[in-house]
C-alpha cells in the first residue's frame, strides 16, 4: 500500500491518477495525520508552498518513517486551482 499526505493543496485526484499510472497494482491511501509517519511503510508527502518570491512543489518519500528522497521544484508563475496569478 502507498500512503499519501497532502499539504497546502487539494490535488488529490490528480495525485491518485499519477501514482496509479506508475503503480497500477498497489492500493493508494490518503492519510490525514502526518504526525505518525513511522506507522506507514511507504508514505509520499506532497506540499505546495507559496510566498512573496514564488511557489514551489515539494515531494518527500518516507520508508518506515525515514526520509529517503526529497524533490523541490520551483513552479514560479503557475496556473493553480483555476486561477492564474501573474504575481506568483
């Protein structure tokens, strides 16, 4: 089973479909409590961070509570949630 925690965005369906494309035979579970990451064998954390300098997407992968991979992607000006913000 692959567990997914979403922070600061609501792209649940998009993440589900993306993960399912790479792991078609795995169960995907969205979790609400990030405080207990060690209870999950595999946990993917997906975060969207916006501030005055722009936006970035952060993905972290944990195995038994231990961070094994982190990726940060600057998304700058972007189209999120149906609204394009020229100032992002």
